[in-house]
């Protein structure tokens, strides 16, 4: 049976060119980048080349890119590092109620340390209002962290507008954005966004898992998150994962060249998928903003059915999808994002996220549109909640 992968917001396959770039650094170019002999210099040069490629993708200076173990570490470092380095100025952080758990759980941890956190509400599309951010600022505020786009519903947040508004203030408040879902999908430029810190992950852009980066604007006062060595300009200790960093650099280089072409292709497939599902299946809600959303993201709620049953039935037809964030898919609780945009508890359970990628075709979309209505109909016919069962 043919398998169709539509969970690219969860992870992406590593491109062949990326694997080929990585392979020599496992064997003949295996050196530790902290050593001064030829093997070490070779590894160090490869890391610096990758740093430049990642920097180019987001319009940054390579000296502002620090490699990490992924998006989760980057978020943790940005938030904890700023909080602990600047707590003498204040202990207030502003975030949104729909952030990834890497941000939310980190903020909750800091609350236990005596920091105050404001969790901003969002509208029915999942948008944070710029005025809500500004109104939440107090004399104690040291950090604002708002995701660039939501990993579940795909809504793109007004980060550049928030950045512009913060520049007009008479004091410095650090601004972080989790751009794990946007880098490689839409143009991302740190200066245009007006951010001081930005998180990226390689495995969302056809690179290897276990490597990411944190952009830290020059002059930002931040503490290291991992100590014990002088790597990454004394900011992130630990022997560098050279093959993964090389792969990350190659993936960044490749995706940067394809950005426009992929944006057009994915937007077309996304819109066809949304329109096709809404036309074929009744009682469906589109989650997230209808247009201000990631080009590859489709997130829907199907009334009267459980998302997990939907996923298992799709899997039996060879379609790999998700009901929300891959990081919380083992949880029985409905998505905190869907609850935050006002979806009732019982409907939030029937969510489906389809996220497209560079290998998906129009035939893939047609196949989903062919099999999904039958699956939904079958599951609804078994549901005691479905009204067509006689209304009792």
C-alpha cells in the first residue's frame, strides 16, 4: 500500500543531499572542533560554514547563531537565559496562551521561581492582538515571547508589528519568537521582525533531528543554559554534533533556494485540500486564520467523532496525519490551542491536522479527499452523539 505522509509540521524526511553532506563527518572527518590539529580545524570550518548558511536563511550575522539540540532547547535557553540574566531589572514575562509547551512549561517553571507570567488570550483565529501585548507591559517586564506561527492551527502572528511597537518604548524589553514552524516555509528576517532571539529546528526543514539554533542579537544579555565548556563562543557547552550541524546548514541552504516555489505549491495544495474537505463533509470547522496561515497547514475539527479514531482509520488507508502537536499526541487532553480559540471540549477532541511538504502531490490530496469522507461517515454512524441516529 502506498503511504502518504502529511505530518510535516511534526517532522520531515532528511533530504538525500543533506545525508550526503553529513556522512563524511561520521567517518573520515570525525574530528572534535575544539582541537587545534587538522581534524579539529576541519570540523571547526564545517561548523562555521553551516553557521553562515543558517544565518543567511534568517538575515542574521553568523556570529549571532548558536547551535543547540533543537527547538525545545532553543526556547528553554531564550526564556530561562534572559530571565536569569535580567531579573534584577524585573521578573515579569509576557507570552500567549497558545505557545508550544517548550515555552509554556518553561514559563510555568519560572513562576515557581518567583517570576510573574502573563498568558495573553487569542481571538477565534488564534491571533494575538498587538495592543494586548502593549497593555500587558509593566515596569517589571523583561521578556516577551510570542511564537511566529502556531504549530497546530498554522496561524501566523503579527510579530513584525509587535517588534515595531516595542522599538518605540523608552526602555529595552527583550523579544523572543519561536520560529520553528515558519523558517523554511515563509520568509523570515530577524531585522524585519524586530526580534532579539529566535528559535529554529533542523528537522522541520528536511534536516536531521536533534539539532537546532538560537539566534541571539548582538548585545543581548543572556546566561548560558548548558555550562561546562567553551563551545559556541562560551555560550553553549558540549562537544558539537558536527554531522548534524553540517546537515542543518545544508538543509537551510537548500530550503532558502526553494522558498518561493514551495510557498506557491504548498498554498495551492492546502487550499485545494481545505475546500475539498469542506465541500464533501458536513459539520466541519476550519481552525486557524483562513488566509493568514502557514502555506502547508490544514487543521479541522469534525463534529461527533474522536480524532484518534480518525487518525487510526487514515493510517489503515496509508495516510499519516496528526490530531495536533506531535509533542503532545500521547495526551488524552484536547489541545490547549483549540480550547484557547474557543472550540468546545467535545469538538476539540475531533481535530485533524494535515501538514503538507515538498514531496506531496496533487494526487496525494485527491486520494485524501477520496477516502476521508467515507471514514468520517463510518465513525459518525457509530457515534451516539451524531444527530442522524434518530435524535435521542
